[in-house]
C-alpha cells in the first residue's frame, strides 16, 4: 500500500508446528528454562498451529534522494 511518500508491506506470521517448541502450550522444561533465562519478560506462549503471532512490516520511502 502506498501511504503518502511511503510504500508499506505487511505479512502475517502464522504459527507452524516447529514454532510450538517454544511458543506452544507443551514446552519441554529445559527449553522453558532457557526461554526464562534469555527472555525473562517473554509472554509469546500458548499458541496453536495456524494462529497468527504477529506480522513482518517493511516500510520504504518513495521520495527521491
């Protein structure tokens, strides 16, 4: 989509089966321990396959340099 002098592109991030190892409801204890250590504020869990977890966004200026 063109908005003013910018082109914006957004693509959803669907949850795939492999994502559930860290973002699902049945996370292995050793994986959960590392997630808690590395990302103590993380709340990106409880997803099911096919859920939308967010989106990638790219914004590009259309103005001449």
